[in-house]
C-alpha cells in the first residue's frame, strides 16, 4: 500500500507544482520524522524558496493548497508543518494494508519482474576452511540474493572457483608430494578441508625454507601444473580438480550452516577450456588501450580514471585471473539480465579495472553491480588467538550456538508463554538465535564499514539485535497459538480478512499498520540499491512499533470480540511482515523463544 500511496503523492505533488508553474524535477518526497504526524512529507519548499522569493513555510502553504486529493484512493489530506508539505492517508490505506498482510504468508514479495540476476559471492579460494574475516561475504551475498528474489527477480547464486591460479598449483603439488607423516599436528576439525589444508601449509613452508635447489625443482613442478592447465591437459585438470573438489566439499558444509547455498560452482578453468579466455585476450590485444610493457600485455585505463594498468597476458602467453574473470563476466552478460558481485574491499581496484575492460570490449556495464564490504574483526580474547590457524567461521558459529543456549536456558523462568520447552526445543532455539545473531549483526551494518563483532551486543535480548527482533515473531506466534487454543478464529494465509479496521483507534495499532504497509517498499529500495542492511534497520523500527502495540493493545482480553479480531489480524500481519523481513536477511524466525 505504501508504494501505491507514494505513487499517488508523487502524482499529486507533480500536478500541484505544474499548476503553479514551478519546477517538477525534484519532488523531495521522504518519510517524515517520527514526531511528525504524516505518512509522507516533501521538502520541496526548501528548494523552491529562492526561485519563488519567499520563505519556505509560505511556499509550502501555497503548494499544499494546490494539491488535489480527490482523484486518489489513499491520499486524503494535505497540510504543512513549517517548511514541509505533509501527506496523510486515510482509513482505507490501513484496511487494505491489513487485508494484504494478515492473510498472506508471502507478504512483501513483489510481482515478477521477468528479469534474471546472477549474484556471485563468497568465491574464497579453495585452500582451506572459511576464515571468519571473510564471513561477511557469504552473509551479505546471500542476503543480497534473497532481497532480489523478494523483489521479483529470478536469481541464481554462484560461487566462482579459482582453480587455475598459483595457489591451487602449489596445493596440488604439495598434496601429491607429502605424506601424512610430513604434516604438522592433527586436523583442527573432522572435516576434509581441515585435513587437506595441512598439505597446503606444508607446501608453502617448504618453498620458504627448503634448500634453493629443492625449491627450484618444486617450482618447476608447480609451473608445469600451471602450464598444463593453460594448454588444456586433461590429466592436469583432473589432478587439480581432485584437490579443489575435496576442499570445496568441506567449505560447502561450513557455508550450509549459515546457511549460504549456491545454484552453481563456476570454475575459472571452464573459460580456459572453452577457448573464451584466449579469444578475449586476442580482442584486448587489438584494443588501442593495449600496450606491451615489462614483458606483459597490459591495458592502460587512464581514460577511466585508473592509474594502475591491468595486466592481462604474461610474456609466455599464459592468462591471469582477471583475464579469465573477464571471460566469466561476458558469459554472465550472455546468460543474465543483471550481474551482481560481492567483493572484499581489497578487490575494489580489481573491480574498477574489470568494469573498464568490459566497457572497452563493448559490453553494457550498466547491468553490472558491486557490493564492496570491509572485513569482520573479533575483539581480543579466546577466539582471536588460535595460533597458526586463525579463527574459522565454524568456530564462530559453534560459540554463537553455545552462548545462545546459555542465554535461552538462563531466561527459562522469565518466559511469558505457558509451554514447556524440551531439550530439542532449546537446541533448536539456540541454533536459530545463535546463528541468527551472527548473520544479523554482520548484515545489519553498512557493508563499507568495518565490523568488530561483539558477543554482548549480538546476543542481547533487550537491545536491537537478532534476538530482540526474533522475539517479536515469537510473541506474535504465541498470541495466535493461544487464540487458536481458546477456539478464537485466527487469520489464515490465503483466507480473506473480515475485520473492521475502524475499531482499532489507538495510535499504536495504526502506527504498527503503517510499518506493515512500508515493508514492500523497503524490499524494493533495498533491491534497487543492493543494500540489505536497510531491511535490518526496518526490523528494528518494526520491533519498536510492535512492542508499543503489545504494551498498549491487549489482544485476547480486548473489550469486544470485534476489537479482539481486529487486533488478532494486526498480529497476524505483523507476524508475516517480520518473518519475511528476517527471511530476506537469511535469519530464522523462531516460533517460540
């Protein structure tokens, strides 16, 4: 409903400005501050004051008087507050919002856009376990994909596998060279990538510490593996593939705990084997921006404001990661309407170079989007000092579940719901809250800002954390379950809602419904801007509105059955709104806590 109201306000304000012969290029429509009693407001008077030659409040009054609300369904009145033009929705806006949300478990999902999007994220090199510092990529990437899906796109989630670089050649050589007896220590965890990473570490240590002649011989073997990949040697592909696939299997198991799952693992060797990398390198060499310098083919990208040249071909004719990634992106453009990549801040230059190179190759880079994020840090303490192995994502998730379990068990006596939690219930809630806390804390921050993960904040049931917003959903479920147990009709998904919104009356109920109305627009904006953190912001604002309603508007003990049924419908609408907002973020919505 909010999206339709916003459209009505845009039309009404545009027509008013046009009737006053004033510029219509910037309407300045925004959500008003909380203390302002309006659904939408416009700051257009600030912009027009100089042109009109009058004070902004006077301009706002003139504009408000020129607005015609008659043609519109939801827009019922216009007034001013100082320099702002305020727009008000009527009862039908609330009634239609309640009808749309209370009986709709898919509420917030936008119509099909008939457009495909590929979201590439995580793409960590398959050299060992997923490190916690990189945890932001699968969490943010999965949320971006979810939000785009909610916004009506047909989304594929891809993991781009670097299986042709030096790291994988070193790993393959080490795996084939050393025995178990050559390795240090036991695997940190009983999973394949924790076992195999020891070979990778042993190989790197050998290359740093061994006799120069032995290192030279090893480097020759490593170069042979790289050359074999470039030449399309099937035996070499199989050798490298054995290591890559084994490590990826373990990494998938770790990522599935978040969960972050993928439709396809796209290997970079694919674009070497099908000839597209060679073809792309040949096209780049023909470009007026190509130069041969320092024994390599490079692109000069000064025209795009990039000082550092992009090296795309070595003197021996072998390609680089970026060359193969260019071929990969052209494959994306050929198969999808839009391509989004989630990258760490250390890849920003690479992303800029890639975009410029794709453009000079004749591609429409307007369909290419990037989400650049900073890394996750941990405070000093137990988890930040595991000597030699770093802190793995598995460690973080294990500790999150343990801490959540302790928090749930410590709150058992304070629970409002009269239901007994079994050990299985406690374990389920611990997983939902613990992993939800990690995901929510990370995705709720603007990606470009660095994060220091703090347990006390992430698992605070009283602050604006995952448990705080998850508890709203659990409360909604508790009220609806209790109503059903008492034989009171409860709104069901897919069934029409037959209640009188006019009996709600209280400011808290109306304020909550206005938040419900906003949700589809929040999804739309987050998808357009690739900013899932704005949905986390919405969940906190929504939780505040719901908790005010919960305090002031008793549901099952309402004065009349009519009021009870209307408030039950509001609770059902709130439940679906919060459940889907959390789902878009990849956070579970527990039914009890």
